[in-house]
C-alpha cells in the first residue's frame, strides 16, 4: 500500500504546527514534507522531531531554497540528519530570477548539479520541484524543465503533476519522459473552471478535474517513492487533509 505524505506548506495559515501534526496523525498520514519556514530555527529541530514522533509521523522529504542548499550545505545536512530527511528538493526560484532563454535555464541546472554534490555524497536524493514556469518554451523551442534536468543525470525530480497541467502540458507524457528520475510526486487537484476562486482554483484531491486513478497508475511505474498531498491555498486545511487522504486510499 502506498504511504501518502502531506506538504506542511498547505497548513502554513493554520497554526500551531503541533495541532496540524496531531490532526494528520489522527487522519492516518504517516509522512509529512517540510518546507523552508520550518527550518529557520535550528534550535527548534529537536522539538519538531519530538512532535513528529509523538504523532507517528516521519519527514522523509523537504523543500529547501536554492540559496540555502548552495551556500549552507552543512546546515542543510544537519537538518536532514536530525529530522530524518532523505530527499531534498529545491521548490522554485523567485520570478525575477527566472530566465527567458535556454542558456539561463541550463545554467540553473548546472548550479543545482554543483550544489547537489554535497547531498549525493551524503547518500541523499537531491533535485528540483516544478511549477508551471518550466513549461514556457524558450525562444529556441526548448523546455526549461528539460534544460534544468540536463544539469546532471543524478538530479531527481519531484513532479508536481497539477502544475504540469497548469503549464498547459499532458501530465502522462512528462511522467513517462522522466520515469526513471521522478523520486517524488505532488498529489494535488485543480478545481473546475470558475470554481474555488477563493482557493486559487485548486481543489481537494479527487474533487477536481485531474484523472488521479490514471495518473497514479502511471506514477507507480516510475521510481517515485514519495507521494505528497498539497493544496497551495485551502480555506480549511482539515477538510483538505481529510478528503484528500480518503481519495488517495482508493487510488
């Protein structure tokens, strides 16, 4: 049976974190994914570790900013060792840093590859998490995601399937394209057009337009080890967490 994780960024607007972890444990989640804001205070790591354990949760994956993974590898490795993170993903770069040409995206891939050496040496998975901007073709017709992933064959991909769709692409084609490099996937849904505008057009998993049975069947043929629920802006994170895992159990 697939163990489904939960991206804690989904609950950033519903503190305290301890209550969120308790809710997730009671719903049957066994894993969560961390994000940058949780790692700002190194002194709080032991408390986070204890809270995870108390609720039967592990944190095998985490999102870390490019600056942090590039410039503070020792700190990132300390966090990973303390919490038990096995896979580190850079989730995005600021809009003003996003290239408009192939050379810029290729350079980003090379930067990630250089940064990744410290994490690969430590036996960790390291790579990139996509949004939609990686699917805006360059003037030469190349896709930014391809250029980023060309940085090193060891770069892993956490594929956010809903952002692939938002980028105007066919998700099954990209799953097949990177099947051997997809280490994790974000399980999220898109609301029908015109609905859930106050939630940025996202939906609880199984309550939108995504064909999750077909997508999960395809993802299970890849090297993906972690399947992470996410909603970028839920009005009610408990509703999202509950309805999404109910759907996921049937996938």
